[in-house]
C-alpha cells in the first residue's frame, strides 16, 4: 500500500481512522470466526484442560509475535517508536490492573475484544457490559477515577522515563522474538491437532495475530511521512473504547486510529456473523449473571486503563513488541482469571462458555 498516496488523497487524520477501520475489520472477522477469547482460555486452563480455546489463543499470540517481530526485522516497523514503549511503564499498574482485568473478564464472561465481537452478533449482554467498560475506562482516563489510577500506577515504575524492551534488557539476539513466536506456534499447532481443530478455525485464529501486525505496520508507516506527530500503535480496546465513546458525545470530534478501530471490529464481526448465520439476539439469563457482568465490566474498564491495555492491548499487542510491563500484565491477567474462575464459578458450578 502506498501510504503517501492515501494521505495525499484523504489527509492524515482520516487516513489514521481508515487504518484503524481496516485493522479492526480484520480482527473482527478473524475473532468472530475463530472464537478467540482470553477468558475462555483461562477457564479451560483453570479446569486442568488444554482444549480448543487454549489452542486458538496460543495460535493468535504466537502468530502476532511472528508477524510483528518479522516486520521489525525487515524494517516495516520499529518497536522502540511505539507509543507504549516510549512512555514510563508501571509495574504496579501492570500487576494490579492485570489482576482486575483477569477477574473482570471471567465475571463478564468475555474479555473486552470478545464482548465487542459478541455485541455485533446481537448479544445484548455484551452490549451492556461493553458500554459499562467504556464508561469506566473514560472515568479512569480523564474522569473521577483518574487520580486513583495515577496514584496506583506511580507506586512502582520503570526507570528513565521509558518502558523496558525485554529483548534489549537481556541482551538477546534481535531474532529472539521471532524464534520464540515460532516455538509457541509449534505448541499451538500441536494442541490444535490434539483437539482436532479445523483448518478454517486455525486460519482465522492466526488472522487475529495478523491484525495486530497490520496495525503496527500501518501506523508506523503513517508516522514516517506525517507532518504532525502520529502515535505508533495497534490493537487495544481500553483507550479506543473510551475515545470512541467521547467521539460520539463531543463536538468537534477528531478522527484518529482509535476512532476507526472500534467501529471496524464491530463491522467486521457483524459481516462475519451474517455470512456465517450466527446473528442472534441474546440477553441475560438471570439477575445474578447481570450483576456479575456489570461488576466484571467495571473491573475491566479500570483495570485495563491501569494496566496500560486490555487482554488484547497488553496481552497480545504490547507483548508482541516485548514491552516488559505488558508481559507482567499478561501473567497477572491469567492469574486473576484462573483465581476468579476457581473461587466464583467452579465453587458454584456456574461457568459457561463466552
């Protein structure tokens, strides 16, 4: 793609929004057809199983590493220029926020990305949970909860005003990330074969990871030719959900990658569900499930903003460029999800698939 030609035709801000739309549509289609969800994978793991949801998540994670690290090696992007790498990282935020995100996605029966995908298919539970998630994310970013978030994030931070690149910190070869991704991919394919996952599901599962790389490459390319500063970023849902919410509430509204991303995911998921005949209105099964979903969405909104990203933004996008605090947040999400499933759902026998 000739990014310069696109910018000359549409200008920089609309181009950024267009790139967000494209990235979101790829993710939406792939996530809807593959059933990708970190919450589902953690529930399987908590119950001692390495089933199809674990295989799909691991395939997404591994392909993101392979595509992103490969793009970095051939110069299509540079991890050091990513927004998430250029700011001070918060160890305390990653731990506390990651635990809250993990607990919240189990209670809400879906991580933020999965909720958006399900909302596009007619799941009313996900629409309600997604709105609560977006409102709490905005309150944590600029609203009443922002002082608490800032205080927790400042408890323990990375030195030097920047985050830490794990590959550089451990002085590993530049191709380490690519090789690690290939190793995870082999494990994912082994799990997929053991669980007899179809090629179609594997294809779309890998597409989720590919979408992460697309976002990085497109925003990096735009940043190289833009007169105004452009944030090098990719898939995440905490900040973009809050920004999209305010985009429709405020005037004048500014276009950006975030503003295109959320509608792109919704549109891609809707088209995939429509073609696959998966559109169906669904609601809450009981008042108990509704309360759990609302609490979970609130936890994810605050926790994701505190951690620096959601289960996609921190757990896949940030991890794909080896941001140290994002790997810590990912581990914390797994711990929070497993612990919540054990304490809440397993003890009552109420767990259900996302």
